[in-house]
């Protein structure tokens, strides 16, 4: 097992980010929630304009992680499967050998795209062959799974395969954008579980899966309604958090606020348990969903 864990499982604050990889100017699907150490209820961080962009979010986040110790959770895959084929991109001569080189590759293939968009890779041969992308299903695409996704499925529920960029719940597009972000943030915070604690980088960034946190609390969305305020408060109670007020409005066409809120509380609760930080050694290449 990977021995990376914190000696003190507490941070000043905990930020859950429901992410979006779309190509639009503004990312309507991004939602950000934050809670302080203790049991205070998470609260939504409003964007400087009507909606977040990835760029404005990351600018805000850099300020946060530099001014206090923050545990940040992003809802995208930090890496691709590796051990099933002994490679991220089997058959590619320059396939990266570690996650930092993977992020650098994704960044280099998308440099002409602003706002951390990552879909430029779909236009570049031979990398596009691995993706199920809008208008293109690559010849080498398959439903590959990381060990953390297999464990999540066996335990409760699994996210979509990382190379899938089409359909409801697909994480591929967001993950490409996210890898560009991680390439930027790797010098400003520890990105778990790929590196050990560096006391010069006091904040830590982890991969999250909001649906898993709801299911862990035995909560499913109401059919036709999604997560109600009662659902969310039940989840917050499971994670030892005070409830949202009765007049709280949950925004987002895809339960974005609900996902960010439950993730923030789950991060605070789960991070206090040493077991959350002890993960298999192969997570050094494939990453791990925090709490799985």
C-alpha cells in the first residue's frame, strides 16, 4: 500500500469542485462549495460573473491554496488506466511513463486552446484513436478501467471510463481539461496520491466522485427531482455536518451545487481517517478517487 498520508488529518478549509470540460466561453456546469474545519455547513462560492470559466476558477483557487491549508477535490479523472496494458497509450512510441508526463503531453497537444480546453487531442493522430469523442470513435477505444474505478464499482458505483467523452456522465472531456489544470497546479500544491507531502506546498488536491459520496451515505436522487434539500441534508448529517438552511436554493441543471456541497463535506469527514490516505501502490500511475 502507498504510505502517503497526513500526520494531522485537518485543513483550514475543504473545497469541492463540480467540474466541466466543455468548449463554451463560460462553464455553466462548474459549481464550487467550501467549508471550514469543524462542522459548519458548506456554502457555495459564487463566480465573479454569472458563471465560472475554468480560467477564473483556477485563478481564484490559486489564491485560496496559497493563503491557507486547503484540501481541494476536483470531479475528474486525474490519470488514465496503465496497468491493464502496461501503458497509458499502448503502441504509442512516446507514451508517457508517469502521470506528470501524461499531463504535460495533454497540455502540449492543446496549447492553442484557451480556458484549459482539452478536446484538441481528438484532432491529432494517433492520440485520437484512443477516445470515444463527439463525431469520432477511435479504433483503439475500449472501456478500460483504473483500479480505483473497479474498486468503486465493486463497493458502490463506478464513474464512466476515462477515455469516454460522449454521453451523460462521461468524464473524458472534463479529465482532459483537468489534466491541463493539474500540470499548472503541480508546483503550487501537492497532488495526491502522486507525490509525498511537501511542507512548502501545504494545500493538497485530490480526485473526487460526488455520486460515490451520496451512495456511501445511502442516498440516491429522487426520480424526476434529483437531489432534494432533504436528500442533501441527510448526506451532510452522515458526514457530520450541520444542515443547509430551509431556504437554500440548489442550482445547476445537473445537480452541480448538490455535488459540490456533498463533496466538500465528504472531504472534511473522510480526510480525518488515516485509511482514506492509504491506497494501493499502483495509484502512483493511475491515481485514486479519494474515499474509495
